[in-house]
C-alpha cells in the first residue's frame, strides 16, 4: 500500500552517521501530485474527532499546514525553544546526549482541545512524546498522531500508542 508514495522518498545511506538509512521526504515534496496524494491519504487515515492540528518543527509544519487546510482546522506550531515570540509554555525532554525543549504559544490551544499531532516521520518518538506532554500541560490532549513515515524498529509509534494516542502512518520502513 502506498507504493507510489514510497517510490518518491529517497533513501540516503550513512546520513547523518554511518549505518543510518535516512528517509528523505524532500523528493516527495518535489512531486506535486505525490505531495497532494500524501495529504489526501493522511486526511483519509485520521478520524475526524479532533479540534486542532499541531505540526512539529520543521517538516511537520509542511504536512500539518497542508492537512489543516484540507480539513479546515486551525494549526498550532510546536517549535524548538526560543523560536516563538510572546508568552510560551514548554516541556523539556531527554535526548541521547543531553536535553531539548519544545514550546507552543501560551494562548494557542483551545482549553480541552483534542489535538492531531502531525510530522513527516516518527523514529524513537522523543519529540512526539514531548509534544503530547506539552499539550497535556496546556490543558488539551493529543488523541491522534499522523506521520508520512514510521520507522517501526525504533519503537516511537509503539511508545506513542502506549500513552493512548492513536497513531497512523502512510509508510513503514524497516531499516532496508
């Protein structure tokens, strides 16, 4: 399924480190028909019972904004620290070596909102889990997450599901 979209995603071996098979969605974005199909298929894959879409910096902005337009929903930007002007709320999360932070505008979330989290790819799930926690702090809940690509061997989608989030992805790459 979605082999037409799979063919539009370039694999770059040994980037950014030896042994990594980088899945590059920029080639999908270059193909207008393929990008449009990916948005239509993401729209079909998600349930309609959510209030806002949240896109994770930076490629999640691309897919999230197009999906928000397609579904007529507002969009919240989930950014790395110190990127948003004005009052923000944020959550720190652990990286392999150190920590990072995601933030949203303090007034961006409708109280009690059900959020659809969108990004291009889920790997270990660290950023998506932090974003879900951030929305809980903001008084909302991430009920669904949609990705173009899942890397199931890294376990991120399973970790997100374990928190009660329904996860969908158009494609899975098993390390090939």
